[in-house]
């Protein structure tokens, strides 16, 4: 269970890092989209960061 916890923490940190990179250069993080803008970066990576963050704290609470 400890390794799953670390993996989810790593994914949370990665999503936050990608969000900050995408705020500077949206094209670098959303290259597959037709339109790349900062609001899409926040929607995609911000949502993922929140979901993984909640999952991390949920696992910490259960453990």
C-alpha cells in the first residue's frame, strides 16, 4: 500500500508541475488539442491534480 501511496503522490506533483509549465507554454502540454490555451491547461491538469490529491489523502486516511 505504501508504493501505491507514493505513486499517487508522484502523479499529483507531476500534474501540478505540468500545469505550471502549461501556464507558460500551453502548446507544450496540450499538443494533441486543436486549440491550446491556459484555461484548458487548468481544466485538464488542475482537475487531475485535485483528483490525485484527494485520492492520496483518502489513502492516507484509510491507512
